[in-house]
């Protein structure tokens, strides 16, 4: 009798608990919306649900097709567009004062779904939220969307990722996969690190050797980049082999269009005056020594090399260097319509310039006190060119040294101090402190993780808790902080699987940090939402992620 009672109670608890879990599982949107009110009831989405928008609006038609395509992945059917009768999902563009350019309102009732926004970007983000209310995996069951009212907009206008494709090259298929992931989490900026010492990755028609020579290097098995990367298998011969790749201009344009359709701006980075070993292997006449050299291979780490043998910097005393770089930017600006162009500026080894008579003459002619001021001269000269073409200059925080170019925007990577100094000078700032926003570092620690950059352990929680507003800035000064971005440097990341693992789940964590109002952020809720929807969706799609916070029973079992 007692036993039976216990069983009844157990069953009751089981159902009650199941019910509560189900109620919680209804909506697991990341980033957490600014305002979301769940209501009773569901909208049942089926193949007769029409997507409606103002006929003739091509942008909304494209979003309708995009959403329908996603429905077909989950449910196996597409949705009709602008059918007169029946239930609908409506996209409406209208002036709304209470949400900004990227904001939206999503309203779900049993009879209709309505997404309203000021712009196409807002409708796109409303759709991303809606997609995350659908099942995370393919299903034959009816699609139930919980009734709700969402009013949402981002905390920061700049929500970015930097990806290094020089140290290891990734195909445009992989770039598009990453753009899709960024879009799902409402990130809007892709900073594409296209050049570095170890490889030049963009076709430049006027200077074909940049890719003929600069995109390929002789790789040495067992060298520092690969040493402990568990995903890497050495060629059987153990002999050096050619590694590389590049994007044609057509491919780069395709990426720009793909990203733009997902509200993502692609910002190209062409490194100068340092980190330029690959370009100088192709065109040694623009280095200080002008000696022929090879593209540095992966024995190079953070510019540790013998400067007598290999040049990593452009010569700042040679006018033809500037003309060469301007020609490159000219072609670049046709491919990339972004308001900003990133010119690098980090980690310049000034010893080349100290020994170069041309650079020293430039310093004398221009009354420059030291090599820091020569770097500043270099960047200012490039800024003039960009401004004359209606583009703005973006650079790493070293561009502060020797004096900031007049309207430069600074990406603060060596902590926040560069960002703070730039904001105090009235310059715009993007926060990307390596601790905790460099995703080439460990997520929990060296134990059980592939070899990674050391320095700090950039855990999920530390990434989640990152706030781009430093205490050192007054509220008037914080207006210069446009937002933040994480970075993935790929010295030690040689496969797509490894790249995904470094990205996830840290990218949704920074996405929430950059989107959601501070008072709505909650790490435990974030982890629960990851488990209720996101881990499951990635797993179904075969996308790798770091499993520390994954609570699935199968995973627990596999760890025992
Ligand atoms: C950097 O990490 N050198 C920008
Ligand atoms: Zn020089």
C-alpha cells in the first residue's frame, strides 16, 4: 500500500516535473531578448502557414525564402509566400520609436505571428528568435510556437568576430558556415584577417605574386604551430610540404553578399607595417633589406625570427611602399563596401627601421623623434588615403603609440587600456581584450583540450561576464565604445572541427554579452538555454563544441 502510494507520488512528481521542464523548455533564445513575455497557448505552424509581406518588397521576399528554407530543414516542407487565406507569419516594416535600427517586435498568438521592425535587419533578427522557438532537431510533429510578446534590440551596435585565415586557410564553405552561426546569434561584424606573415589570402590583380608566392609556404612537420595539435597528422614522409590557399576576388565578393543577406558586415584586414612577411616574400623590394625571402613557415611564432634573414615589416622610407599598399586598398575597396578598413598596425618590430637608412632619412625629413612616431606617420598616411575614398581606418591598439591618426578607430586587444586611452581622446573603440576574448586560448585548461595559446584561460563564464564598458570610463566617454569582438587566431588550429570547438559555446556567450541588457543576463539561465536547444541543434548538424557545460545524459554516461 505504502509502496503504491509512493509510486503514485513519484508518478505525479514525474509528470509535474516533466510539465515544468516542458514549460521552461518552451523558449531558449540566445541572446536573451531585452523583453519577453510568454503567454498561454501556441501557434501551430504547418505547410499552409503563409509568409506575408508587402508584395514587391524584394528584401522581405528574400527573408521569406530564407525562413521557409529553414522550416524545410526542421519540418521537411516549405511555406507559401503571400497566400491570401489562412494563418500567416507577417513581416511588417514600420517606423517604431521604441526600438532602434536592429530592433524588432515579435508577437505570437494562436492565430498569427507578426514581426515588426524599422529595417530589414530587425525583421531578420525577429526571424532568428522565432527559429530558436522551433524544435532544435528535425521532426514530423506539428511545430508549436509558444505565444509570446518580444520587444528586443541590441545593447551594442558592434558585435564581431575576427578570424585569422593566414596561419591556417579556411575555404569559403567554412567561412559561410561561420557566418550562419554568427547570424543565428545576432552578431553583425566579421573582421577577416586576410594577411599575415604566414600567408596572403586575397587575390590582388595588380600584384599577382601576392597569391602566386605569398599564399603558399613550405611547411615543416613537427614545427611549432602543429607540435601538439591533436587534430593534426604528420605526412608520412616527414619532409616539408606546400601548404596554403587564397580567395579569388569573386569568392570574396560572394562572402560579402552572403554575409550582407544576414546583416553581417565584412571588414577586411590588410596588415601593415608589420606582420607582412608573406607580402614581402612576393615583393621584397618593399622591405627595408630588399633581400629575397621565403614565406615564413610555421616555425614562426609571434614574430620570433632572425631579422637578418627575414623581413616582416614594410619599409617606411620608401614612397613606392605606400603606392603599393594604396593600389591594394583600391582593389580591396571594390570588393568590400564596409565603412571601415582594418590596416593592422600591431606588433611592429622597429629594429628593421632602426637599421634602415631610408627609414632613418624619413624620420629626419619629417622631424619624427623615434620609430613609434614613424609608425604613426605610416598609419596617418594610409588613413589619408582611406578618408579620401570615404572609408574609415580601423587598427589594433598599437596605433596609439606615437600618436593616433585623426579619426582612427581602435581595436583594443592588449587588455582594455588602449581602448580606454583612445576613448579618452574622443576616438571610437572596439573592445577585444585577449583576456577573455581570444578564443585561441583554453576554455577550461590544458587537461583534455587540444594544444592552445596560453596566457589566460578564457572560460565560458568569463566570456559571458565580459562587459565592454570599463569602469575607468565616464558615462560620457563610454559612448565611444561601439561594442566588442572576439578573435580566433589559428596558429594551432588546422581543422574545421577544431575551429568549431574553439568557437562554441563561447560565441553565443559573447553574443549575449553584447546584445542583452546587463540586468537581464544570467549565466545559469544561459547554460540552461544552451542545453535545451543549442547543444542539441549543433549536435544534430554535426557541429563540434566544447562539452564542459553539456548536460545530456548520453554525455554523462560517456564520461564515466
Ligand atoms: C594581435 O593579437 N596581435 C592583434
Ligand atoms: Zn626602411
